[in-house]
C-alpha cells in the first residue's frame, strides 16, 4: 500500500484508527472456545464489526507466538481474511543483523503477507534497511515509546540530541532512499513530545499506541500529530477488542471503534 | 539451568561453544529435501555431530518464522530433541511493553521450553524484567553488537557514558533482584571493548556472536571475556552448520565444532 492509498482510506473513512489484535486466548468470550479456531473466530468477528471505522489492523505477534504453531496458523488466517484496502501491521518489534532482518522481512512481507512491521532501532542501519527494500511495504521504527521504561534509554542525550531524536534523524535518511516506506512509533502519552517529533519528521506516518478512550489524549494526538497526508495511525487494542466480554462482544467492539472514529473525524478534512 | 550447572558443562566439555541454528531451507543439503521435515532433520544431524563440543544451541527465530507455522513446528521438534544439559537460547531479540514481553516470555519459556532468550533494551526496564521472573530461565540483553550498524546508536554518549554502557549498568541492577538470570550479548569484533564490558559486568555470562574460524579473535575473546564461572557462550552459526554441503555435512559440522572447542579448551582450567 502506498502513502497515497493510505491517505485515501483515511479520507474515505474519516479515521486514523488502527485496531490492535492483541488476541489473548484467556480473555476471549467463553462461547468461542468451542470453535475449531477460537482466536481466528474472535478476530473475524472483531474485524467485521470494526471495519467501517478502521484503516489499519495490528496483530501483536507475542499473543500468537505464545500459542506455538497453532497461533501462527490463526494469525495467517486472520491476515488472509483482512481486506486489501486496510494496512496490516505486524507488531513484532524485530531488529537484528542484516541477513536475519532480511529473513524477518521475508517472514512478514512474503510468508504472511503483512503490509508493515514494527522494528526496533538498537542495532542500527542494517537492522532496519532490509525492511525497506520492497515497494509498498512499510517499517515503523520505534522512536519514543509510551511505556514507563521509555525513560531508561530513549532520553540518553549526546550533544543536546536525545537518543529518540537521533533515531528519527538517522533512520529518516535511510528511508528516503529506499523503495519501501518508513514510519515511526511515537507514544501518545506525551502529546507535547509528539509535536516535537512531528517537527523532526514532517512527512512520516506515525503509529501511535497508548491512546485510551479518553477524548483529551486523542484530541491532542490528532491536533499535534497529523500532517497534510493524514500522517497518523492511532492504535487502540484492549479498549476495542475487550470492550465487551459476552456474546455481544463484537457489537461492543464496533461501538468502541465508532466512538473513537467519531472523535477523529473532526480532524480530517 | 542455573549458572552453576552451566559452568559444570563448560568444565566438563572444556568448551564455551554455542552452535547457532540459523537453519536456512535454501542452504541445507539437497538430499535432505525429500525428508518429511528437512529443517528438523538437518538440525537433528547437526546436534548429534556437535553435541560433544557444544554447551549451548541458539536457533535464530527469523529462519523458522520465515517458513510460517511449519517453521515453528520444526523449531519445536528441535527443542524437544535437544538434551536438558545444554543451554537452549531463542535468538529472538524481543523487546516490548510489559504485558507483551510477558507473552513473549510465555512463548519462549513455556510453550517452546527454551532456557534463554535474547532481548533488546530500547524500550527499557519493563521490556526486560518479564523475562527475568522465572528461576533457571535466562535473558541475554543486547549491549554492544558486532554488526556495522552498532555504531549508529550504541555509542551515543551522555555525560561520558555510552548507550551500551548505560544498558549494562542499568539492566545489571534489574537482574540482581530477579529470580531469573541476566546475561549480555557482546560482539566479538571488538576484543578491547569486550575487556571493558567485562569490567562493567564482572559476573554476567556473555553471549558472543561474530566469532569466525579465525584463531586470533577466538583467543582474544576467551582471554578478555572469561571470568571465574566461565562466563562465556561463544557462538558460531554458519561456520559450523554450513561447514559442508554434501552428504557428509554433519561430519563437517562436527569437525568445525571440534576445531573451535579445541582452541577454547586451553582457556578452561
């Protein structure tokens, strides 16, 4: 998917919403457990209910890997079910030396046919560029994350430049010369930081986790994060997929997705 | 496996050798491709041939994930085949927020029953500590890696402290209070750096990739990296598993492993 195609989806659905499929076998509704593939069945119903409001879906690999080979089968079925006009993101946070990174790129872009994958920058250039070698395929590099541990290393400051700022500047340059697309993961818990990051990477798409159902956060993220191409993928995982826990879980998820999309719509021309 | 048990293996086999199972379906000998599970069959023969010389085995997850669910089945069979007295390391370089990291820990330590997993520190404390919550299970955090891109971010220097030094100091403190064991990934391409890292983390085990068949490197790594508990796991992947490419590939792998172990033996009392 090209940035232009993604922007068209954003405009058509008036949405920045990415639904995080952190599907936990221990949290899905009881009545699904008798299905042959409960994880896929849960995902299928969540997708059906949220598709009018979402432009992207982001399965979290950890939840599938925890189930072994069976989990990867559920993941593959989910990927095959998702329509081509949403961006599919493997939340995998991979990062390894060149020949290994190329294998991960093959796993996510070819074997599983994801559009995008999240990557971690600690090992530098050769850990990221193999994910940028395919036109229409995307990598989202961790820049400033929203978790408590983000402060341990991401604010390490060299010559006035914080580590996450260096990541943004250096990897943006690698992205510019590559056939693929490079975006960044930028946490939503610090809206003022989002503004600063937008100034450093004006054209990039940001994948923004950490947005709850709170309108305040969401409003700040939309206002400070968007650019002329939309530029945002705002993720909600548990707030949508576990909005309900009974037989009406999919309807509850759809309602939660609609509530977020409605707030986003005001920021999309 | 406890550090004492690992040290006993090091002494018994007079070896620091870790065999990297970066098993590439495109590189395994032709005659194995008719097997029902060529990847497992390759690994099984490599393990049989190298077991007298190796104290650890390190499958690289990327190579298995690139094959989809089938790859994870081959990996699980490999894990089930490995004897309990070698350290099994998932080279996965995972690193994500707490609840996701806990899922990865469950995937590697429970579903697959690895002894250890490599982790990436960019997201900080909550990305690492979930891997340290199980007695006898290990995490190896990336500190100073051996690839070209290592220089992009790992030498970022704040108040005289390089990023990899901060990773060593901070995460060592998290490891001390945890039931599990924390080691570090330290590349072999800079032997003088290994000496400095050893001074910063005197008790930790180091997983050292990047050692070729060159005696010089290996000698420097053993001399500068070892401690009173051994403290080293020196990895060779392609140099061993692709030492041969014909029907005698396993014998060639065994010979390559023996050659490395023989050089290591001189440094183990």
